């Protein structure tokens, strides 16, 4: 991961040092950005799974609460 970040910084420095970045530099930067997102995503799959389970639980509880209310005429 540190190697990817170092390469990214070097490419960003090269990109910002020129008036118009080359197609090669842009392509390299896009590849490194993709690798960084893969190795260090802002949100992990585990977090997504947890949130999806929490939403499903909330929806189940809301349906049960609604059914209870209908049974009791509330």
C-alpha cells in the first residue's frame, strides 16, 4: 500500500509540474487510484453487509409494529 501511495504522489507531482499532463501520466494515475480503492476502500464489504442487515432488521421491526397496530386498532 505504501508503494502505491508513493507512486501516486510522484505522479501527482509530475502532473502538477507540467502545464498539460500527458495521456500516459493520466492513465498511470487512474490505474493507481483504482488500486488504492481496491486495497483501501473507504467503505469495506463487511460494513456494507452490516448496514444491509441493519436495514433489513429495521424493515422487519417496522412491519411487525404496523401489524400489531392494526390488530389493536391503533
